[in-house]
C-alpha cells in the first residue's frame, strides 16, 4: 500500500444556508479544496452524505456533484454511514489512493438539513427504525440514557457535561467557519431548555447546512506539488461497527466500535493514545465526547468528566479535544462532519490554525461516529518532514 | 495491486417479498454467499442500496446489516449511485482487496421497493430533481426520448425494442431466481399498456424486492480455498460519470459514461469487445440494452436493434446478452442489480448455469448504470485455470 497525504482542504462557512441547495454547498467546498491543493484535475471522488433523499428528494449525488463540479467523466460515488459518512468516505478515498487505483482523490461531505423536513424524523433513520425509532426513541433520548448511566456508574457530574459544551464553544468562537461563534457558560447550559433529561438544548449539536472537502494523493506526489507547508500523512485508518440498537449493547458507558476503530488505527500508525497531540471527536452530545475520549484511551474509563473539569482537553491542556469547536459549536451537517475533522487536524499540523493553534502539534486524531455508536472511524494524521 | 477473485455468490429468489423487510432480504443473500465461499469470517463489507431512506425510513444500513449478519465489529458501509449502486460497490470491494487493506470482502446489494411508497417519485430522485423530476420527467419518459431519437436516426424498429424484452424473458424463464419466469411474445409487448411512447409496460423493468451478494478475495487465497470449480478473476474494473440531466448531453443515442467505463475496464483487462463471451447489461428499458451493446463495442452505433432481430444476443448467438433474464425479466431491485450481474457472470464462468449456460464461456462483462446514464460501471471477469 502506498503512503497517502492530505494535500488540500476546503471548508466554507456553515450555518442555515437558506439561499443554497445541496449542490451549491458541496461544489463550493470542493472547489476550495482543489484550489488549495493546486491540482489541475482529480481522478476520482467520494461524496459523503447521510440523507439527501429524505432532505432534498435527491439521491445519486455522486454523479450529480461530479457533474456540477465539471469533473465528469471521473468515477464518483456517494458513501453513507449515517453521521459517520464523512469518516467512512475518508477511509475509502485513503484505500483508493493507497491501492494505486487513483492518484488524486477528492473526498467531500455535505448535508443540506434546513429544507423544511422534520429533522428528528430524518435523523432517526440512523437508528434501528423497527426497534428504536418506531417506538419513539430519538437520538437525544439514546444519548441521555448513556449520560444517566455514566453519571450513575462513575459519579460524572451534570456540570461536567456542560463543561464540554463550554470548552467547545470557546474554541468555535475562534473558528470562522463555525455555525455558532460565541462563548457560553456552564449556567447557560444548565438553564437551557431540557431536551431529554439530563441533556439540555446546549448539550446537543445543532442542525446545520454545510460541506467540507479534502484532496488525497500519494506522499511521493505530495512532495512534488506541496506548497510551502509540511506534508501531512494519514498514518492510520480504522473503522468498525457495533449493534445498531443501543438495547443490544452490553454496556451503555462504552462504545466498542470506537475502541475497535482506534485499536486498528493505532496499530497501523504504530502510535498509542499517549502520542496524540490533539483530537477531533464526535461530540454530537456532550456525553459522547466524554465517553469517546475514554474509549480512545486518552483517559481511564469513568474519568472523562473529571478530565474536562481539570481543563485537560482545552487548548494548552494535556490533549486538546475539538479545537474546531466540535459538532456542538461549529455545527453538524451530518455527512460533512467527518471530513471537516480531517480539515481541522490537517490545518493544525500545517500550523495554520491561528488563535486555535496547538503549538508543536505533530500527530492528530479524528474520530467520527454514526448513530448511537453503531459505526465509527478513527484516522491518525502525522506531519512528516 | 493484488489480483482479485470472486470466491462465493448468493442470490435468493426476487419478487414482491411482502413478508420480508430490508434486513431479512439482505442477510439471506449475504449468508448464502458466505456459505458458498466456504469462509468462516469476512473482513469488511459493502452494502449497495439506492434509497432505503425513502422506501423503508432506514439509513445507516451498512452497520445495520453487519449487525444482523452477526459480523460486527467489521467495517461496513453503504454505497449509493442510484441504479449503479451495485456496480460501484463491486468496484470499491475490488479496490479494498486489491489494495491489501482486507482479504475477504463481502459486497452485497439490496432494495426493498414494495413498502407502499410511490415508486416513480422515489426512483425520480436518481434524476436531476431540480431540473428534471420537479418538472414531471420520469425515467420511462427519459428513456422514451432516447428510444424515439434512436428510431429517428438509425431506423431502429419498434419491434426490435420488443425483441429485447422477448429474448430476456426467454432467458429469465430459465432462471429460478427471476421475478417473472415466463416467456412473452413480440405481440404481447406491442399490445401491453403504453407507459411513455414508444415504450410500453413490457419494455420496462419491473419493481422488485431482492438482494444479491458476492465474496471477493485475493486470487492467491482463492486458490487455497477454492472448491471444485475454476477461479474467476476480476480482470477489469471501470467506472465513469456523465451529466445527470439528459438535456445536458450532446447526444441522446449514446451514453458516454458507458463508453468511458468500458474503455477503462478493457484497458485494465487487456481485452476488447471481441474477446467477450457473454455480457450482463443494464436493460432498465429495452432501448437501454440496444444503446449499451453499441457503446460497449459489441455492435456498430445504430446497429443494436438489428443485432437483436438477427439473434446475435441470444444464448448461442455471437454475444449472449443478459442470460440471467436481464432487469426486464429477473427484476430490478435497484441496489442489488449490479451485484446480481456479477453473480450471473461468475456462475457462467464456473459453468454451473444449467439451461442458460453459454458453452465454453471464458470471459464475461457486466455493465451497470445509474439514472439516465449519469453513472456507469463495467467489470470484466475471466476464468483462469
């Protein structure tokens, strides 16, 4: 397998983009990535998106986007793994370049969620429709069950959940692409309207329109066309699945798909959690970030809440988590999320993250997740000199 | 890149499967393929499906199927390219095995279409929703435009379109998995109800529930675990895209994505159209088979209709096409179609196709297509001894 680098990134502003349809949103990000990479063509492309069919009545968006990007007749395909669609698409683009099948591959993710459809009903199609959604279990409810159990087993405090949101908003306030660029307080989280006890509105990631894109190429080619910035290589790629229904799990306080994807990625990369300088993780709800940082091996099981309280996951802390603002502050356009994580890590390793820069960052990790943890991907990126 | 073989296939009966939901339908095919291959595990899986979100209100079916198949925590992802979803998934599975990332990969396709949803509206999401579907253009109408133009430019006769259907039903009558296992006549096609002039009901592929699956592995491994049957290698894999809207094409009588995908696959395989012993092609409408057999290079442009009339595409003819019965007779459960094509070709090359067997078949081709030709894949398989 060939070594693979990220050679370009594109991430336009996210939010409620009422004046743009799904094709405009995607193409803007894709063109930005192509221009950033400085390439004059791409060989193949992946389009990650969870549910353009339900939100925009448009399937077949691989070909649609290749068409609107002016890149036909290259191969283009849509990849879907619910909220992990972006991470899964990165994995497939990585494999295609590593295999030698293609040299320059665009991986983009997009979701157009503000179309008038019922968000909760569409998002529930990522759960087990027959055994969860039909019976009224929504995603806030599923994660609320995990939160309640984590509090029960480990004494995790309600305020510690809120602190995840506060930290991520502090980071997002410094990210010009974020949907909500403002700081919030623990009190604001605790006083926000309840959604599914113990989770309040400000524990939940928002509904967002947006896209992000990256360009992958073999490291050898990257060295030839690299701009005045270091080469960032994907040194580990792991993906795993778990039962789609939460009720089928042995535990509500750990996510086996995250642990397995991390195990694969760490092994491929030849590094461990102690080597990671920063991470983007899937904080669809505040409790998710706490559980995931434990399952990635950054903290002991049950200690994720304390770690946030002690500031270990802040910029400047032991292991900065979600310097982008996370899903909570920067937004969560489902199919785009996993790709934007790679953009954030790549920029951090290039050293161009401005106010959010993690000094001396050399190895970063991105963890993306679908449903209540039925799918997860973990990618590890390294600045190579 | 490593050489890749098809080591197992699964294809249960297709039809209106009112008593089975999407997960039952997929798992049945997947288990059949695993058993046929004789493997005790799989390393990764792809699930091709066009629109489980609109038909069954269920996205995230990669993880769902891994779960119901008892194969978690392996990576599993859904692939979508409208009616070419199956072919695209085969391409990605091929790349994953070729790359060395995984050894044993399951590629399955599934569509559950009989759920009470409006078929025409769901299928129209494979067209350009904003510039075609919203304005009333349906798929029968798009292909009717192509048929009318082909008749105008080349003198293709209405009866020749009907003969495609008659031939495919003759083949499907001998395929125990086919939805409609009965022969029909030219008169029956001509007298069937009009759908979009000049296409009648019996020019159109039906609405079908079904799944198909294959197991891919490196040729080296295939040699070790092969049963008492020849090794079938995928020697060429091509994919291409074109404008999603028919109105943006220069011609209505050729399909550039088919030509490009074929060019790539022929080049990789080191063979030409004259070397192909049989082909499965995407006859979603009778006119499609005629245009595709021209664009694959089997016949001169404009001569596809005559070729059918002369019996060149029958079993026993110059180049048997759609020995399975094609989409027309065996059914077209969208996401499964491209995978079932590979099953049919593999079985033909193994020499186990019974009444439908093409004697001495050594090289077969499968062409799958999405929308009105915005996506196409071409795979070439060879029996190696």
